[in-house]
C-alpha cells in the first residue's frame, strides 16, 4: 500500500470526528487517546494493515475508541455500531475487552499487549506464516509496567522482525504528565538497548508514520510517536485532562463543527 | 461407588513422570508447545526440550510476559504448557492469568511445581495459596494430583479441556501410590477405602493422599472407621461424591498441602453448607500462616500440622473419642522410597 498523505490526513481527522461523536452522549470519555493516536491508527488502518492477514493488538484498552473509529472509516465495521459505544449492553465497551471488535487482541489491564503481540509473532514463526505482520499499539504510560520490558527483551531476543510497535508518546497518564510521575526517557535508547530498531518522530505527521511502517526490518521495530492529547481540536481548553476529557454538549458541538469544517477543506 | 485399589507404603518412587508424559503426549499432539521460566530441569521439561527443540520456548525469568505469550499462542491454535514453580506461575502473574488466559478461556496449561511446604525454601518458594488463587478464577480447572500414576495420566487427561488448567505437581521423587491399572478421573473424586459409611470422611488431595491413607490404617486398628476420598480436581469439585461421603460419616476432615483458606477445605465447606448437610468439619492444612525456610520438608510438615499424627489426632478429637489417640507409625522406607511423615 502506498501512503497517500492527503487521504491519510483526512482519515486521521475523520477518526477524531467519530471519536468526538462516540464520547459526546456521555459528556466525557477517552477522547484524548483518539486525539493523540489518530495519525497512528490512520497510518496502520489506512496504509499498512491487511485485513485477514495481519494482526493488530491494542494494548491500552482505553484506545479502542480510535480503532473503532478507524474501522468504521475503512469499512471494517458498520458505522451504525459506533452509536452504542460505551452504552449498557453494548459490545463496544469503552475499555476494550475480549468481545471488542476490530483489534485481534485488546488489553484493559495496562502493559500486557506487547506480550500478546510477541506471542502472535512467535506463533506465526512456529506455524510458518512469514507474510503476517503484527502491529501493536502501546502508550508511553505503559512503559512503567515491568511486563513491557519483559516482552521487549523477549521480542528482541527472538528478533521478531514482523512485529511493529506504535508507541503513543502523549506524555499523559491519570495522575498527570508522564514525565512528572516517572522519567521514561530516553525512550528510543531503551528500546534499542533491548534489541529493537527505534524511530522517534512527530506522531501527528501521518505520512512519516506510514513511511516508517513501510520499511523493511530485520528486528522488531518501535515507532515512538510524539503526540498531544489535544491535537487537532483547538476548541478544547488548554487544561483538559488528556486521560479522560470532559465534553459537555456545547463543547461537543464546537468540536464537531471544527472537525467537520476541517474535513470539508 | 467403586473403590480404587492403592499400593502399600512405603511407596516406590520415580522421577520425571510428568516430563515423560508430556513428551509422549506431544508426539501425537503437534499443537503442544512448551514454555519455561528458567526452571527447565526442575519442571522435568528438559525431556521435552531434547525431543522437540523447535516447540520449546525459553521465556526467561519473566512470568508475566510468559503468560501473555502463552495466551497469544493459544489464540493461534497452539496448546502451551507453561512451567515454573507454583509460586511463580500463579502469585506473580495473577493479573496476566486473569486477562490473557482465564477470561478469554484459552487452553493454556499452567503447571506449578513444588506445592505448599514440600519446598523448604521459605515463603517466597512455598505455594500455599496457589489453589485458592486459581480456584477463584472463572473458567479455570484446578488439579492437585497425588502420585506418579495420576501425574502421568493427568497430562493426557487435561489436553482436551477447552479452557485453562492449573496443574499442581510435586517436584523430585514422586511416589507411586496407585497401580498401573488405576485410571484418574477428572469428573469423579474416588473412594480409596472399602466402605462409604464410616466414622470419618477424610477428603484429601495431592501430597496429603498418602497421609490420609496411613491415617485410615492407624484409626482402623483402633476401631475407628475411615473413608478416604481422593480429590485430585479441586475445581470443578465433584460435589456428589463429597456429599455422599460426608453424609455417610459422622465427621468430615479435609487434608491439603495448602492454606486452609480457599482450597479443598474451603470448597468442601461451601459444598456442605450449601447442601444443608451439617457435619463437624476439620480442615488440615496451613492454618492461615506462612511457613518458613528449613532444611527438610518433613520438618515443616511436622511443625505446620500436616503429618499422619495430626490427622489421627484431629479425627480422634472431632469424634470425641475417649483417651489418648493412637500413635501413627507410618512405615519408614529406604532412601529411594516415600512414606508420609
């Protein structure tokens, strides 16, 4: 697949708009995750992922909103289903679970997705499926969990070259900015030290992400995507809590207007 | 209810019955893969590694990741057998077992060696609550087998369980309590003594089956009738047999090499209470205490109340028998034999 930059930029905006519409009925939710990761999901679902062949792991289950939005945009799920997001009895639970559609595996308990992604890649190797790629969405806060580094060491040791991590480095976790809680830098050097190739890039440059996803690899690869939980939505207040954004009706209306106008440009 | 034949103590011992059985099973089950957390020889899977190196995965000392990898392998149609000591396969990666294995109900076989205070290695190495942790998880089957015959048979028996299994195994020299023609049952707890009707129903699992049998021998000689029931499957518990044995006896005693909280004793207590079957119940096991490091397991079994004499004394007092309880004299075996303490 050739990355088509205008198309991918448009897909990222469309993901933001769908996320706003999913969160708006509740008035709050995991919108910041979709705003920071929109380009990563646009690049994977719009330019790299081959349905039926490749695998996607969504490690932080809170991000599944972005996967739902991307899947609705690319025809993988019925867009009507998005209206049930987070509602009682819905299969589209707000924190992804076993029954969540779209990703092959979604973790609600943070820090566990990379182990599953590595397991998928090992299974593909054991069972002779060299064509399959595994894309794992992770977040920077998860790097505090020791299991991520167990998995990184494991994947590095086995040189799982069909495994690509998209790390949403949005510097946001529940208690505040990640760098105010623990120092996770230097992130790229850590992954390289564990036997990975690492690229450190502007996570809102969707063309750059798509280009990185198209590169050949001999080792597992991590794309450290530097992002903001308010990106692409200038109407949000500067102090919005990126982990759990409040979106009262008037703000939701403004957000929808802003993103709709952006799509019409 | 058919009585299962047992051999007489001291029991002959064998080594690596699990490791051999897994190799045999893997010969005709190509989906089996074997994971180890840096305890390969101790978990008897050096045999598997030698036979099937391509299906053997070193996860290193990283149990959380090992469980996560195993879950993903199972999603792809493989059947992972995951190995470490019981403390490290349950306590340490509990959240991973919940989310990556139990909740998605995947056929991961979690094998935990060195149960309870069979390890003299102190609380860090003594799995005294592994059964409780695993029993609390929906979808999980929990097994604690008594001897080498059942160990070997359990490997094949669990292969076709659709969901996850926790298999708890003694490490090292494994006694042979059941004859070759014995057949393990995952559905039915098994009667090991002549009659269901008795004074004491003694329900035992794992390493406490041998002491339970010796207890019956001692008490029978003093005129106390004992029914011994082997309960290798802690969950799902065979409540039918538990209630039948309890209903035909005056008192019920459970015996497990585990905390009395959350394992066999708790499962039996719940069963009796929910059935409205009133029987005095005594639970032999770790009495809500951590143990300690020591030189030998025998010392710990004596100190923490898991000996034949403890069982005899407990039955004696539960039945309000007069006088001093009889002394238990489990036969002392040679160094290569096994006899309960």
